[in-house]
C-alpha cells in the first residue's frame, strides 16, 4: 500500500491522526495533515484505510503496490 495526502485539500479535522497516529500527523501551525510513512506496515494498513474512508476532505489517497 502506498499513501499520499493532498495538503491543499486537507480540512485539518485530525481524524486521520486519531485513527492512524503511526502514519499521519498534523502541522502545529494550521492542523494540516503530514505523512509520517507512505508505506505503512501490514499491521497498520486497516487503520490507514479507515482514515482514508472517513477523511471529510478526501485528502488521503491509497494505491496498492
């Protein structure tokens, strides 16, 4: 799995960070998502999928590699 984020689309809701804190973080100054790991290990992938599903701005993209 490969993860990308669209920081321009991000609304800063932080749901991704709550669900998958090993993969996502937020910038302190504005809450915009930052990506910690673009290829999460298998044990984290379901949380990353859930974060992408609930992102209100659809700013998280997943591709299978």
